[in-house]
C-alpha cells in the first residue's frame, strides 16, 4: 500500500439549483490524516462524494497524484480509492469474511479465487478493527456498530492509497472508536475523514478543514484551528480549549449557555 496525494482545487458542487459546496480547495499530502469538521449540512459529505467520484463538480477539479480523478478507469479508481460512507449498506446475505473479501475484487481477475495474499490481507483487516471473532457470522445479523467495523475492514482489505471515510465512528462505542481511528492513523495510506467529535479529530488528524455553509472557514493543524472564537462562530457554542498535558493535542470542553449569551451577535 502506498499513499496518494489528493488535491481538491476550487470545487463547487450543486444539487439542482441548490449549492452544496462552493470553491473548496483542500490538499492531503501522501500519508496525512486530514479531518473534515463542521456542523450538519456544512458540505462535508458532499465534498467526500466528489472525492470518491459519486458527485461530479460543476467547477474545479479533484486530482489524485496530479491526475483528474474523473478521468481514471473505474478499475484503477477502485485500486486507488476506498470509501466508507454514512448511508446504510445493503443487507448482504454473506458472512463477515465474505463481505471483507469483497475489498479484494479490484485486484483480481473476474471470477478468480482468493490467493494466499488475499486471505492474509482479509484476516489482517478483520483483526485491525476487532471483528476477527465475527468472521463466520452472517453480516445481516450484526449490530449497527459491528456492521460499521466490517465495512471499514472491507475498505482496509482493498489496500487503497487514499481512504475516504464519512463519520466512521458512528454507532461505535468509545473503545472501538479509538481502535478504528488508531488503525487509520497507522496506515501507510492518505486518509480523508469527516468527524463530528472534535476531540477525536484533534488527536488523530494532522490537519483540519472546517466547513460551514459549504465553504472552508479555516484550515491548519488542530491547535491552530480549534479556538473558542472559531467554535462560537461556526457552531454557535461556548467552549474552552486547552492543550492536554499527556497527549499534547487540543482538548475542547463545551460550556452551557449563560443567560444573555449570544444576544447582539
């Protein structure tokens, strides 16, 4: 697995007459973990869809190692980019191992069986997100959190050089949130991930892009981006931000509203 450089250059996305994202520019250098944060409906999912080539930009360009992503053959794209999306997946009448094995499809000839390398990568992906014990279970009988981890394992088995994830920690308990994000942090791939939890984003991401109303409001290292002023402007909340003494990452504490707070803003 190698890492791809992602460049989003002046991308605008629309749905009919509705503008989803306007003039967004973003760079993810090879091997970086880049976080997208922002309130609901800020454009995070839409931007990710443009990167994994579901939503075509009306302006701007998405490039992978300098090549227009929309010019790549489907098979080559599937060998380069893997996505884990928010939308519920289909109810596969397959075992967990079989679902994860689907991630190897872009690397195989039609109807070819699994090689020893495929089997090894599948087992490694199962172990990385803690679902090895579920390998023989039916996917459609799993809980929401278990399904989420299996779909992440499928993406890992795909061995992409760019991994795109939309709220991958949804439905996961604290332990599995840490396990999954820790696994992503250790990958030799480039990672673009949308997260709601700002403290997780601060700890695991190299840089953050803050989206609000479809535009980039701020970008940079978490310690520079996550300030009480920005959080008040973007989220409309009061907060305190301090550097955690053990992790060295910014730690955000949200404060309750006080009488009169926000009046006159």
